[in-house]
C-alpha cells in the first residue's frame, strides 16, 4: 500500500508526493492564493522540496502550463535531486537536470518510467510508472470541439485524441488528470466522458483540470451526473489536498 498526497495547484497544475518523491505537473501560477506560500496555497516553496527526489513535468510551452520560475528551484539546493522533463516545444536551459521529450518517446529518469503521447494541441501528455503507481497527465491532449471550427478540423482533433488515448488501453492507470474546459460550452466534458467510459480501468481516480478559476464547472458536472462516478474527484479550491492510499 502506498500513501499518496495530491495537491491541486491551479489550472492543469498538480503536485503528487509518494514515498520520497515529489512529482510536479504544469506549474505556472506562482502567486499564492493565501497569505503564506506553500502547497496548501497552490505554490511551491523551498521547504516543499526538502530532501525529496523532485520531478518537474511540463507538457508544453503555453503560458498557463509553464513558468520559468521552475528552474530556480534547483538553485535552492535542498532537494535530494531534481529532474526537469519538458516537451520539445519549450525553450529550456541546457542543464544536466533537463530532459527534453519528443512525442511517442520512452525514458527512465531516476526511478520514474516515462512515456510521452502526442498532444493534438501543443506538446505532449505524460504516462508514468513510479513505485508501482501509474499516472496519466493529459496536458493539452483533449477532445477540443470548438463551435466555430470546421467539421474537418473537429474530425481530425477527435481522431488524434482517440488514437493517442488508445495507447493507454493495455496499461493500468491509477491516477489520471483530464481536461474539462468551460470555454468549450456544451462540449466541455467530452474528454472526461470518453476517458472514463472507454479508457479508465475500474477504480482509476480521475482529477478534472484546465478550468482555471471556473470552479463552478463542478456544479455542472454534478448536475449532469458525472460526479455520481465516485472515481471522478471534485475540486473546490486551489491548494486542496487529497490523501489517498493505493
């Protein structure tokens, strides 16, 4: 059994602590939501890295997924080790701690086995195996169905989305982070619906993401019955902590 702590940081940003590791995904908002800085306010501070093996994942270069402040964390010097795993569209410093991943790549970094999927927007998605826990972070791989796009564009987006997700079907998935974007109006939950129905194994915990300040999206999810699936976890605040055992 593994005790796992998961913090919602903001938008698509999450931090996962398991054993001696801290995994950080798509960190960008570095302003604290409370008077004090720390994971409970959605911000990484020096003390949060103390003595841990830290893995920082950035799915692509969009401003709401990437903040160059992450590279200052290595200078703090208090983590046991720190690794940056970045999509190839990011202009990153050439440091020994930085690994650049193309889509459809596999890499072992420290004690984490990483597979990248190709996003149908920018960059990549991440599928990880770490300490026998399997984690999927979708990045901007999403069923984007914008009402003002052409039917051909929509079909290409849907096809790429389903093709990339099909690569996950042979694998266990314990934790997944899936976009629900209110800007898509009635199509906001297409990815959540498809992933939970077609891809997610039984008991996979699903965290909706990519809604920025629109926490009312969870009222809509509840109204439409998505939260009847107890594996889909509602988020009510930045810095919210989820403690689970797998």
